[in-house]
C-alpha cells in the first residue's frame, strides 16, 4: 500500500466515477481500476459496490475513507513542513559548544540569527570539548563549535575562526609592573587551569610542552568565569582566551600579560559527525556564524589594540 494508491482511492470515493478520477489525477482508467483492485486485495474487503454503471462505497470503504483522508492530510502536511524547513521558513537546530565559544561567542550569533530566522528553534548545550565530541558521536546534537583538538575518527573538523590565549593576572600582580616577562617566570607562579578534557587546557599544556616551559598547577576549575574570579582575587594566574576578558580588562579588574617569545594562538573549529547529513538549516547557520565571528574579531581587535601584538 502506498500514497499513490491511497490518493486514487480517495479521488474515486469523492467522484464515485473512475473516469473522472483518472482525468483529475492524469492517469489512465486501467491504472485506476488496478489500484482499487490492489487495495481491495491488500485489505481483504470490497471498497466499492458496482451496481449497474454506478459505484457506491461499501461500509468498509466508508470507514477506510475516513482514515485515508487523515493519512493524506498528514502526508501533505509533512511534505509542506519539510519543504519549509529546506527554505528556512521553519526548522530545529541542536548546537553544542565548548565553554569559551558557548559563553563568549555564540550567544550574540544565535541572537542575530534568530532575528532573521525567527521560526527556527535553536537549542544550545555547553560542555567541555571532550563531552561535546561524545554528544556528536551519539547524534544528540547536530553540529558543534569546539576550542581544542578532537581525537575521534568519526568527526569532521572545519575551521571556525582564529583565537589566542593570553596570561591573566590580578591588577596588583608584580607582572603588571614589569616590562619584560620571561618564560622562566611562569614556573614561579600558581597556575589556575580548566579541568582535564577542556580544549583550552589541552592547547595551553601542548604549547608550554613544546617550549619546554615548566609550570605548577595550583587549582583546577570547571568554568572560565570561576577562573577569572580566582585570578582577580589574587589566588594565582591563568591562561585563557583573549575573547573572555574584554570587560574585565576595560574595568581594570584583570590585566592581560604577554610572555617574551611565547604566543599561544589557535584555531576554533566547527565539528559534525562525518555520516551526518548537513541540512540547509545547519549549513546556513554555519555560514552565518563564520561571518559574524569574523566581524566580532575585527571589533575586538580595535577595542584591544592597546595589547602588544
């Protein structure tokens, strides 16, 4: 039983005339007769009484007509909705993001996107990179934005935008009064880092290992805001994305410090499962996000131009 046969039955039931139904559906009358015969065989009942030259719905046919009408209505509605989704008139998008991107980049992007595509529902899950990758693998989210490397053969990775990690200190820290901070100075500080599994932490540890720089972990915290508060309170120093500290630097709560011969630059990425079909909604959001992130970068560069480059 298929949609075409149901539609033929529905039109024959309305017209009670196979010739008229054939003309309306642009098919031959033998095709109409065959479809009705197939349906009756599948159901094991007669749908029409053929009395003289006229057709009459049987009791069973009348019952089946009510269900057929509902099935075709749902089918037509489903086609309409899917087409609207493809044309961005409606849709749903499940996004994942690691902490820095989820808190400091995506909210503005999602807000701007929703103003243009108001009928597309967007949900956002924020976790560390390791957990976001698991959600992609389990198909619990459609696409994601991450800060760190991924270690999964199932993941497709593409560049989202550029980023840089900077050391942050309290406003009264000795580094704020020093013109030149050496790499060896890091070993004397209490380092406050994100938890294991964080993309920011992995980028930081990899960069310092490559430069053979020693450091002491004093505290591990699961949230960037908690790290900033701890540094502001003078508990230690940290190294986080420049994107996270705009307000604190502008208000004089934190100071961005640069180490001689040490720049920790990285790329932020979009990820999706390599077997995932990229819908028009998903692709449109990805393109929109990349464009908005570049605009954010340009504006941020102007505001933070007092930082040494």
